[in-house]
């Protein structure tokens, strides 16, 4: 089988992908962005490995041999699942490979913002600490996680891991199900308004869909506590970036930590790019999933998805 790896660099060049050569003839491209690039590079492919490259009729219509699309990720919003199914193209993703890292990054952002670490790090490095005559400084107040309410949107593998860690910190955990279909019984499930009103920390772990797009918008932000900290490690468009910028400037919420934004990489017309105060906003470049361990697990997961497909075994199929 001819395997085309369209976005090799999305796994990181420090993580090997040699394993795919055991499964077929492999063509590798560092990155693939446009519909035209997909159409040209995958025209003879039996199997496509991708991440963000568009997998839609326009890019696949002239690729007659494609039988399998493997996401080098969990998300599959780059795929038109209905079109792929109509063509008999199976789509598979990799699940649970980044749970530990995304949960860890959630708390990295939350703790940095809640404890004002950018401010205190700069206080020392600026020389202000050396110039004072006492041993400590805490001019900007900060508070404990214990006793706070941690709200979660998206109680899947990552959401559940975050809930356990938040509980270990002494937080009360509540969650909201956007679809209303969550089967989680371990924590109180609340409606959206209750979630917004009660959460001291609100972390987003939901897939991107028509239901979740702009879930956090101007209306939602005005219902949150002024002391609340928002964390988005889900998908960028779950938070309206313009509305968040306005809310942060107006003091509607205390701070936000984002690993994802509406358009990636960030563009000059995104108002969040103008906010330099890291005590109010921290943005990381979509790396919450990307520890060396997680990326290695992801590549291995794709390998297993291809191997089992070749053996006629169903595994991680998202368009059955």
C-alpha cells in the first residue's frame, strides 16, 4: 500500500516515524496546508496520514485509491466524515495519547496565572527584590486552589483527569455537558449559567462542533466571576477571541490561559496578540498535547491504526 504522510513535522522531527515503512511504500512531506497540495501529493495514495490538512471532496475527489485516512491526532474536524463515508474511506484517530500532558498543561497555565508568577519572576529579575529591605514580597494578592470551584466543559478522558487533579488540590468540581449526553456521575453536572456563575477556574476540554463554537462569548464572559480564570486547551473557536480580549480589558474576568486560538498560528488581526500582560493572559502555541512521550504515543497509535486496518480489524474508527 502507498502511504502518504502529509504533515510529518506535526509529530516533531525529534520523534521518528520509520515504523510506517514496515507497512508500505511511504512518501513523506514536512507540511501540507492547501487543498491543491493534498490533491497532488495524495493522488496515488491508499492511506493518508494527516493532522490539519483538509480532507474534503475538493482535496480528495481526484485521489481514487484512498481507503484510509489516519489522523495524527485525536481531533478530526479537518475531515468531512460524511463525504469520506460516501466514498468508503475509513477515518481513524488516536485517542488518549495526550491526556496526561494536556491535564498537566491545564494546571501549568492555571497556577502561573493564579499565583501571578510572571509578575513575581519579573520582580526578582528586574532588581526590585534585591533593592528592598525585607525578605519577601507579595504586593499582588494570590490565593489557594483549595476550597475553590473548578468548572469543566467536556468530561472525556482529559476532563476526567483534570477533575481528579483539581480534587487533589482541594477544589470542588462541577461540569457542564454541551451535548447533554455525558454519562459521568462522579461530579455534579450543572447547566451553563450555573457553571459560569460558580466557577473560580473554568477549563475547556470539549471537541469543536456547532454546539461548542463560541461557547465562551461576550454573554458568557459577563456571567463569570470577575475573579475567574479561564483555561482553553480544547479548540480555539470554542472561545470568541475578540470577546475575550474585551472582557480581559474590562476586568470581566481575572485572567485567561490559552493553548489554542481561533486561527493558528496567531494573526495580527487577533486582538489577543496585542495583550502583553502575562499576568492577565498567557498564550502557548498549541503545545499542550506535545510532550515527547505524547508525540511518541501518537505516532505509535497511527501505526497501530494502519496495521489493524490492513488486517481487517476495526480500531478507533470515527465514521463507522
